[in-house]
């Protein structure tokens, strides 16, 4: 059984697939992920994460097929960006 870790930027996404072992938590998975290590600068606890679009704690136990999503800060509020585009 597997789970995946994904990180999306504006034009591309990075994906890692890992084998799932019993009792593995989101935090455990992030500590073993080269992608998460690179993005957090070693401060895994600082990463905002979710599974299938719902934020979750690092203590959540993973299930087969889970997709851990690494969230980044938004540079622009989406509502503000849409209003600016609509004004032209």
C-alpha cells in the first residue's frame, strides 16, 4: 500500500510516492520526505499540510492511498486577484 506527498507551484507540481507502514503519521512521513525537508529547511513542524484538500495535524495516522498536500502561503489573495482581472 502507498501514499503520496505533493507540492504544487504556479506552473508545476512535484509528487513523491512512498510505501505505507502501519501506524505512520503525517509527521513521520514528512520527516522521511526529501521534498518536505527541502521546503521546510528542516523545520517540518512549520509546514501546513492537508489530506485531499482538508487541513490536518501532523499527528494524523495515514491510510492507504492518502495524498499529503504541502501548502504554501499565497502571494496574492485570490479574491483580490479576480477583482483586478475583472476591472481589466
